């Protein structure tokens, strides 16, 4: 089949690579416009653009697909199907209707659970025990289309968003190729989603990573895992000069033990971790990152920053 591919980050590039190795023909690639990145804020191409150029594929980077001239360009590519993976632009109905077999999407959750922008992080944040990828026939609604194919995986207790992402980028590409190999048959048997069971994976923000010690230790532990690598779970402290410090918690454990101390109080320190009282339970900080420093295990934190991490101290 003639395929137009639309995607932007590395997760999408992994799927494009699988298509390039398949029997199908990628005739063009759509990706987000180059964005400033790094300390110099120089314009950087997306991972998908880089891969496409390496394979001499035409690359299109419109700000929107709503203008008629952009839709005419797409129509001129004569694609059988458009494959969309983490593209970052909404597709108007005219675009969805352009390819002969429509547009299909690879989504990082078991739809209808976690429609939206951050399905991988929300699955960890909510304490789900299972995730996966869903290959979906796209509709105008947000991730509402019928499911063609899905592949499942376990979410372990110590799973982070980064490790779950790694699992899904292995599951997704072969599932996509399988779906394309059998697309006509799968479209006939596509399973409509139960919209009553849908949940929405809203976009993450840096502020959401702020630790509120009044929450339960279980939830804070899930936050630490879900927000790794971004925006990370964090709290603030101050130096002796009253300068604010943002401390990122990178690894933790929930301890099923309550404390009579106020939430945010350090109730114990050991080589295993720094134990902090929460609204319910105790959160053990196993590793954290001080400003301008690399990640450090609890023992180093306690020895190097006793004014912050001593027993009895109150964390904000």
C-alpha cells in the first residue's frame, strides 16, 4: 500500500522505521515544524524528520492541515492510508476522508481508557496494572474511533513512564505492520469503543509534579513513577541563605505504616531511604536530584545535605 506517515517524536520514528522495513511504500512524511531546543534554542528537526531525510522521503511540515491548499497537497500524494503516530496536530474530517482506506492511529493505551495526550503517564499515575497499544481507525473525535488491533503488556509495581514507554515502543511497530498487512479484514471487524468507559489522559504540567505531602504515600509513589522522566515529582526546600531549592524525587517506595508526625516530616533516615510522613502512609525517598547535581541515592543525600534531610525536619 501507498502510505503517508504523520508523526513527530522518537516513539513515532520507531514506527516509521518498521514501515520502511515492511512490504509497504511510504510515499511522504508529515511532521511538526522544527522547534527551538537546547541551550542555544536553535531550531531542531523532529526524530521523524531526521529519519525521513535519511531515507530520501519527501517531508511536509505545515502548521495546520485545515487550509484547502494543504489538503490538496495531501490528496495529490494518492495514499491508500495515512498512518498517524504522536503527530501533534488534529486532522480535520477532510483529511481523514482523503486516503482510500482512511487514517489509522497507534495509541499508547488500551482504548477507551486514557484517550488524549498523556496515556502512558496516566496509566502509571492511576495505578493501572495493564497497558498496551491500540491500532485505531481515526474519527473526528479525540481517540474515539473503532479499534482494529491491540497488544497488551503488564505494568509492574516499579514501572515508570520511561520504562512503560520502552515497552510500548517495542509492541507498537510490529502491531502496526500487522494491522496494515490485514487492514481490509480488520476494518470489517473493527470493534467500536464503549464511550461510557472512556477516561481522559490530560496533558502533564510541571506544577502537577509538586509533591503535596497531605496526599497518600501510595499516590505520591505513583506520581514519582508516572512523572519520571518529566516533569518529575518535586518539592522545595531552602538553604541557610533562604534560597529556594527545587529537589526532584526520582525513585521512591510506599511504606504501609502510619506516623503520628505531621505530613512532610522526616520520620527516619537509613541507607534504604529517607522516610517522610504523608497524609496516609510513609513515602520512602530512594533517590533524588539536587539543583545542578546528578541523581543521588538516599545515603548520599543524607550525608551531604543533613540540614534538609535530618530526622524530624519538615519538608515543604
